[in-house]
């Protein structure tokens, strides 16, 4: 490339941070603007906090735009005359009026091997379904959700102990590693975009807090994956008693235990270890958290909350 590529970066969570930094540091790119969501009030004090992408952009003295709706700044984007737009983990659909602006189109880094797991919770879905392989896809965006032609893909193994937090970090780094080589090959016409096979597509939605509620009428094997997939958000939890005391399950032993003598959801002890009965086999609990309390080990729970032993989580 003989001249710098005028690039706009669009994203919100830390999934895109490594990619943004790589683009900033590569002499072939001129990051002319970063677009992210508005600052949000968080915590009990409701203090405004900027998205991590904004924090990163300001660290490198880049201009930042934070529209409520991306369509509100269509004209502003046109006036920047971008050659390329890169989108990573942005919660809004990009309208055609913006898709058509950059010379090289809009490229997206997605955390699955498309067309599998189109949508927001693609990383969680891979763990939930017991997949052995996942990866990242770089595609050219079109008007629909994650349906654009594919420019490149890279696989990665899912380890049996990977949580969404761990896999998120791995895929973020993987996406950053292949993004710039993909862009350069695409601009230099060394890559021919490949249409997705819609017959092989699947979709996953955005998770809600309530999605972390554990259904104990599933096998220990399924629930072990569920707990890893829901970590760190929305978390995995059960409800106890008429007051709906919440118990969040933070970590369990990977291998289910062949105990099947209790009602599903029962908290019980075996050889002074803490377990919960599932529909098939049981899970040994390593770390858990009562609502309003700090995370504790199983032994701390046994020592300080013996009244819950024998109770049934709903």
C-alpha cells in the first residue's frame, strides 16, 4: 500500500481493544475516528464510565464519537471520507447508508466460525454446546446480521476448562492477529470474499441476567458447561427457599461425580466435599457466592453456612 488507509474503528467492549491498538500502531493505517456507545452510569453511586474502547482511543489522542444511534452520524461519517471501517462487537446494526460510504466497505471481526453462531452470544454458545473447535471470522458486512462474505477465518481449540472469560480473551487476541494481514490482502486483491452457506447457519441472541438461572433438571455434564459458559456474566445461580435467596455457582470440578441419590438441585456433602445433585450425576462445588456476600470456597461455605446443606436449589 502506497498511502495510509483512512480508517474508522467502531466497537464497545474489550474484545476489540487489541485490534484497535494493532491498527493504531501499524503505519499503513490512519485512524481518523473511533465510534463507540455512550458513557454509562454504573455501580451504586451511578458514576459515569466510558467504554474501554473510548478509554483506549483517548489514550492515543484519537477523536471519539458516541452517538445514541449510529444512523444519527451518517453525514459526519461521510464528511470524514473513510477508506475503510472496522467494526468489532458493536451492538447496533450498521445501516446501508453507512455501509456504502467507505471505498473498501466495512469489515467485521466475529467470535465464531461463521455461518455458525451468528449473533451476540457466539462465544457462550460454543462452550454450551460442547464444541471442541471455535475461532474468529473476518467478513465484509452487509445489511443483515453476520451474513456478509467471509475474507478469512482462524480456528482455535476450546479447552475443557475454558470459561467464556478465558475464551473471550483468546479469540480477541486471535482476531487482532489476523485482522491486519487480512485487510492488507483484501485491499491488494489477494483475497476473494466467499459467500456464506446460509443452509449451515445458526443464530444466538443476546444474554439476559435471567439466562443464568440454572435448570437442575439437566445432566451434570451439561451444567458444568453451562456454568463455564455463563462466567463471568450473567453468572450461574439458583434460588433457595421462599425468600429466593440467590446462590451463585462460581466454579465446579470439571468431571461430574457418579452420585444419583438425591433430588435434583439438592446441596449435599460427601466425604466432607460440597456437591449439588443434577438430573444425572452430581457436580462438586469449588467456589460459590451468597447474594450480598463475598465469593467463598466450598469449605468456607460448609463451615459457615451448614444450614443450607440438604436444601434444594430451584
